[in-house]
């Protein structure tokens, strides 16, 4: 969960009321966030003795930190709209019903000219997407400016996945000229002075310069090995940013900045639009025309055009019965509308009063389905007020018969001193067939485009996984007694998906001697626990064993397992050739059976 440091004076001013520490902690708990700590700038500076803190102190001119109270608040990872004090204050203000949630608007520029970003075809090689917006007549002070920068950092580390998916660039619009260009150029052709630097560098020099920067060096790998670097330029070919690394010093945001040009380059367009909407929604609060932004038109090389940001609402409906039954509450439809509206959503009743019609604002990208609306209704209702009840018997989950049987067998094998392992479902073709001295019978599901030779087929036997486990644990003291009860997959053209799962049990014993009798005894214990009677060879209504021809096992020391007249598995001493294929130097005995016939 991201942690946001919030100045209480600013928070309380924007919420419109004050709280004691205990009142605010209780409010956070009800709302689904957490007050982690109550501290101050001085205490935070004292706790953080890192180089970054020292640098920040130096940048502040050595001024002493203030003693203003700071709340450290943990925010759910999906609430991107609450990664700054503006978003937290707005959400709490709406939750306390002090004001309705704002309506965000895209307005036309006063001169009627919409800024454009022209995208070249070369960007497809690195970061193919870009979105943009303009915040007009914005007023920053020291705290709002710092919050603006910190929100970008929080988004970069969260939804942007450390800038691999999205990189945010913000620029003083009055220092640059449109139309803008989003291009991808060879590094030596990208020349500019990076943010807070006076030296002009090319793309290669920028990479070298920031190798020692503790904050930025972790982003260099994203584009460093690319033949071309993405770059945003203005109409005079001046570099605005080298995403996802750094912006240009020429267009940097200052306290005196009045008009902000925002561009987000991305490998994921959906994430880019969410990030842009979040930044615009949070800081349009400081615009002269509050909660409004001017559009930017993105023009791709094929002529297609898109306009951003999209601040329209989305419709998500949820029935009253669904919300009440799944949340375990029973308010009236009108009360549900009030509760949902407390969560920064726009809710109203359908004509028949059976459905809540919810318009989701651009800040709530986490609301996708009716279940999200139901969750918000439960939060607003207050989880502590929900009466605990036992679910109806018909809704209580019960294990599938095959899983219940598997658990019974698992317990018996564990009681016999074997340790359960979980191995990969995919293996190589050779491990599944040739290494076991088996021919490919065509019953294996093969991957059309395997990423590696180790994952070519879905296993048709559990033995390769057990043998690989032994090979990887040669340092472990002998004996090794391991087992697995899990599914294999077999091709089956008679079913729609053309494959079926089959539950198998495999056990393996490895020691200085083969231990054939231990594996044989394990089989006897399993069938005894399952209350399966042993019959003479050839009798179809019980269990018996007969000498096998399975080449995985040593001749004369192998047997097929029959149940109700059909072979359900094999056991024996593993053939030395098989052991050699898996680089195992000690003898092993193994058992593998299909457990489904015992249902």
C-alpha cells in the first residue's frame, strides 16, 4: 500500500473541518484507509538519514524543517485518486457529505485552438502511445507544487510500474510552442539540458550522466538498449522530455507557472489515460476555472486522431437486491443511493427503484463491475455495523469428490513418511517421453509456441517432476521419500476442449538401495485405507498386480496395478537409463497410479 505524507493544516482546510488524531484514525478505519503514523517534518527528517534526504535538505537551502503535524496515511493500491492530499481531502469531504463530488469538465481553449501532439511511426519501436492535456490559469504555492511533484512520483511507482508502462511529463506551457511532436530518434540526435542541469547533453551522455543518480538510474534500462529513444519536442524542435528518464530544464514547472502542459507516454494506453485523468482531476482544483482542463489532440502517423483527456463518466449498474444480499445489509433503495454517493460516485434510482444507476467519474478507475459498487456501499454503510450471520447451507462450499479423495490419500502417504512436493505442470518433450524410455503416443498437449525448451508439453506423468526434484536436491541427506498427488493432462478429442485432466498419485524413494519393498508397501497401505479388496490375478472386481513391460522400470522389478480389470498405474525400480537421463546416481523406486477409479 502506498503511504502519503499529508500536512494536517492543509488537509483540514480542504476538508472543511478539523479532527483530533483519534477522530481521524477512526474515520480512516471506517473509510478503508489507515493512519499509519502521526509525525512532523522535523521527525521525518530525523528518521531519514539517507543521501536523498541530505540532498533535499541542501536543495531547501539548509532551512530547518517545520514542526507542522504530518499524517502518514496508507492508501489502497487501486485508489490512484488518493495519492495526494487533494485527493484524500476530496474523498473524505464527500464521504462526510460536506460537499458533493466535483464534476470534471473538458473546456475549449479561449482562442479556439487545440494543442496537438503529432506522433511519428518510429515511436512504435519503443513507446507507441501518448496522451495529453492542458491545465490553464493554475496557481501554485509551495505545498501544492510539492504535492504536484509527489503525486507524479507516487503514480510512477504504482500504476506506471516504475515508468515501464507510463511516464509523466509536465511542462510550463508559456515556455514552449505547439504543435508538439512525439518522435523516436537515435540517441546522438537528442540534445538538451536535463532538468535542473545547465550542461547540454545528447541521449548517450544523459544515460552515462545519470548512472550514478540513485533516483533515476533504475529507469535507464527501460530504453537504454533501444536503437531509438522516445522524445517529446515543441514546434521549434526543442526537447521537452526524454521519457521515461527526465524532462528538459527549459520547460520545467516553477511556482510561478500559470499554464501546464501534461504529456504521458506509454506502452499501455489504458494506464496512460488513467494516469492523465488522475493528474488533471487532482490539480485542476487549483485552476481559475476549477475542475476543468483543456484538451490535446493526438495525431498519429496514419492520420488517426484522438482527443484527451476523457473526463466523462461511465455507467455501472447494480441491483438493490444484489448489493444488499452480497454485502449483508438491508437499507432502502434511497438510502443505498445516499451511501454510494458518499464514495465519490454519482448514483440514482431506476424508475422501478430496483436498480442503482451509477455514473463513475474519471477518478474512480477502480470501479469496473457491480461488485465494486457493492463494496463501496458496504464501506459507506460501515463494516462494523454489518450483522454477522451464517450463510445458508446451500451456499457453503463443499469439496469436490476427487479433492476429498485426494486429501484422504495425501494423508495416508504423509503418514508413511513421504514429503509432498509440487512440481511444474509443463515440462520438455524429452523429459515426458524419451527420458522415461517411453514413446510419444500422441496423448500429450503440446504448446504451439513454447518460450523455452523446458516447457514444451503439458505433463502426462508426474514422474519427471519427482525425478527432477531428486536431481535438484543431491545435497539432501538420504533417504529421499517424496510424493505428489496432482493432475496430468491428456488429449481427448471427445470433449469440447479436446483435453482432460486426470488426478494421479506418484511417489518416489531414493536411497543407497532401491527400496522396492517400501514402494510396494505404500501401494498396499493406500488400497487398504481405501477399503479396496485384493483379488487373485485376472479377477475383475478388485485390485491386483501383474508383471509389467513398462520400460521406465527395471525388468523383473516392475508391476502394473490393476483395478476392476483395468491398468491404473505402475510401480517398480526405476531403470538406470532413466536415472542417468535425470543425472541421478542413487537407485530409486517409484509408483504412479490414477486415483480417479477409486471414486
